[in-house]
């Protein structure tokens, strides 16, 4: 039974439709790989926490925009490697940061580059109810400020960074003003966050009551830190520089003055860290694949995939629908078995069994009860006296060595069967 021949069927989609689907899918796959590798998997920061991407009252997106407008090169770092920059680094730890982690970062940066630390202050959440007349103006990421909290972990930092952090609610008659850096103004709320006086710290900004709102870490005189370490400045009152604070021109000027102070006046690049706020991207093999020097190998691999896909897309004609690989039936089974024997090179093993089988078939044709070579020869002498005896033909088959000799001897036995059957 012969296998059915292959047929070709047309595709229900046009070539350009298939090409468009492939290109869109491939681009989406590449984008997914890139953003996973870069650690950017959504949640860009319009949440309720205070960091450089947040545009709520307690966030610092306004501070970032102010610096960009002033010509600074700003980087929002989602990688731990951003903490090793030699440029000015701005840290915005959260209310639940670990003192050991913050202290380790500050210690590692002592001889790497300047650091500005903006301490958190507010509990914030999404507004529970938005007035109807403001619903259209409300933007994603805006928050409702709750209570201010005292930072316990700030007092657990190692010297010279240890801070006695306090929160004070001013009376209505008390002044909520600030002054420092040759500037002055008013704070946006009467809830003040400040640091108690410390001999290792130099106040930069104070309020009307003499409380320290921002300071430089000097360290102990005569120590290596005092003589050689880069500046570290703490902003204890975040309302001086957060989005709430940026609503006032004087506070915006103070924010720029603090940057000039901690950056020695010549900084041009500033990195805002986001890893302390939970937006860090951990290093993995996929991340490395999109960074030098592995980026070149990744691009070569992607180019090879494109070439293979294009070659498959431009193949000759539609896909061939193949027929059945192996047909059913006794003849096909015999043909497959014979082909296996030929490929195995064991044709010589068939000579003796074939001679025995031929002997039985001739015995049935001649009507012999117990056929053997002698009785078959005797019967043939009567029926076909001029033919070569069976025994001679069987002996020639069993002594054959090459495939052609075996086939000729087997054919001779088959011809004898045909003559006796007539």
C-alpha cells in the first residue's frame, strides 16, 4: 500500500497579516525582556510614600523638576549600584527603614561622594473622600497627610550620624518660621520635625525656637572623617524640600542652596535613590544580558533570531501537508521487514530458511506426506525430467555469499514452484 502523496494547502491569512503579528509579538517580547532586566515592572512611584517619583504632598517630584529646570542632570536610580556614584546622592529613606542599612550606606560613601539625606515625617494615604468640586482636578498619586511620626531608627544610627529626632506641634501663637543659608521663610504647617543639638553636627537651617531643621555632619575634630570625608547633609524637616515645600519660592531657593552646599557648589549630576523605597531592581542574568559587555552578544542573538524567522517566512510555497508515513497492510509489513533486513546487511541469514520454506511448498504441490530433497527430486524426475533437481538449486542457495547470488538462487526455486503448479 503506497503512502498518500503530500498536498499543499493555502494559508487562511495573508503574508502581510502574519508578518505584522510576528513583528508586534517580537517587539512586545523584547520590551518585556528589557523592562524586566531593568527592574521596571510597573508602579513608577505615584503611591503614598515619599520619594523622588512621588507627586503627592510628601513626595519629591517637584524637587526633581526644580533641579532639572536649573540645569542639573538627574538620575532616578533603581539599582543598588547607584549608591556608589561619585556625584551627589540623595537618599529618601522611609518611616520603617533599618538603621543598620542606612548607616552602612553612609559609611560606604564617606570617601566616595557627597550625600543628602531627607528624613521622612508624614504618614500619608489616599484621600478617603474627594469633594465633588475637586474630583476633576484630582491627580493620580495625590495623598492626604496624616499624623507626623518620630523616627526611632534615626537614634539607632552610629556616630557621627546619630540623630535625636523629635516632632513638635506648635501653638497657634508660635512662629513657624525658619532661617538659614542666608534665607528665611515660613514652614507650611505647625507640625515641626527637628533634631536636638549635637556637637558633631553643624546646623544649616533652624526654626524660630532654635531647633535644627537641617545640618551638616562634621564628625569629631581630629578624626579622619572630620578631615577627609565627603559632606553628608541631613534635612530633618522634609517640608522644606518636598512637594508641599516647593509651593513657596523661598523654600525652593533654600532647596537649591542645600544642593549647592552639599555638592560643594560645582555638582552637575545628582542621583536620587529609589531602592530604599522598595523600587530597586535586583541584578540577575536577564539584567546583565542588557548591559555591557553582554549587550553585544544579546544583540547578535536577537539578530540571528530575526534572520531565521525571516528565512522561514520566505520559504518556497505554503506548508506541505504530508501523507501517512507508513501505510497499513500485510504487503507493507513485509516490505518494511525486508527493508530492515537489507539495511542491516543480514540477507545471508535468509538462505537456509527460504530453502526450507520452498521445500514445504513443493511437497504440498507434489502431494508428498514427508517431503525432503531426495523425494522431491524423485517426484520431479517424473513430472519435469529435464529440469535441474531441487536439491541442486537448494544447495546453490545455501552456498551463495553475495546478495546477487542469493537472489538468483532464490529466484530459481521460485521458478521451479511455478512450473510444478501449472
